[in-house]
C-alpha cells in the first residue's frame, strides 16, 4: 500500500468511526437544530451571491463534481443564484464543456440581473417555469440529450408532493455512477417551532418524498457515508447515488 492509499484508508476509517459514534451523531443533530434557529444557511456567499447552503454540503458537492466531472448539472431552485454559480465555477475550473442548468418558477428580476452579469454566467443556463410542469421537463430533457454524465440537485418547493414529482421526472436524467441530491430533507427532523407557516413540515417534506421514491426504484441508494463524514448537513438521507 503506497502513501496515498494509506491516507485514503485512514480517512475511510475516520468516517467509519463517525458512523458508529452515536454520541457525536446526536450532538451534531442538536447543533444543527440550534443553528437553524439563527438561519445559519443564510450567512454565506459564493463569489458575491448568497448561496443559502451549509458550507459542509458545498464541500461534499465539490467532491462529487470533481469525481464525476459532469457534462451537465441540473438544479431546481435558483433563488439568489449562489449555488448554481458555485457549481458553474467548479465546472470552469475543471474545464471542458460542462454547464449548469438552473430551473426556477420565479427568477426575480433583481436576482436575474446579478446572475446574468456574473463572470460564471458563461457556464449557466436558466429556465423559468415550474420544475414539474411537462413543458419545463421537456426543455430539460433537450439539454440532457447526448450528455454522458448528468448530476441532478433538487432544491425548490419542499412539499412531499412536489419533491416526489421532481424525483419521478428528473431521476431518469441521472446517469449511472452520478447522484440525485435532495436538499432540505432535514425538515423531517426539525422541531415544530422551527417549521413556521410554510406549506411543508413533518410528514410532508423532501425526506418523506425520498422515502416513498426509494420504495419504487432500485436505481438509487442512499450514500450514508457522505452524511456521516459531514455530520452537519441539510440533506440527511438526501445524497442518492445512481447505481444502475
């Protein structure tokens, strides 16, 4: 075993230890709950644009993108544009022709103006429309045509029905060995007082949609090791690897 292999084996053992350490897992869930009260995810920007994600998840996405080197990254939900521009910047660093396709039902004008003037705009295309509307899915399918490595990220409306419809519509676009990442599955584990007056909540959120979806397919499995090494993530059970 060479030095690189030794290091990788050590990291794998570290992750095994985190997976088995119930106390650390419990402390992480408590910390996650408490920082959510402070809207922790809103505190960060990527190249000037609010990203509204946990830095830990963005590091995990970077690892996935480097390993996969996708031709196309599809993300539903654009908001301020930080995450789609983050993925675009990673593809710019990798080189090649890969690009990001962002889908949002409402790309607000002030956000659109900032996104379209951003230097990473060259790696980004956008579709305005409901992510589950037939015409939107058809447009996305045109982008997927001919691509060899496609990564999909779902982060729009967080109700069970909407996310399940996205999973059913976008899962066929994911190529074997890639990922279908569903953000905000942590909503199922949050206290009632943190859920507010949104249309989603316990029993009606991305995690419940993932659970139903996985009961209907053998193409995807939860990558528990990603969540175990992150500890702090908005996507517990949300990193789905396409295995066939």
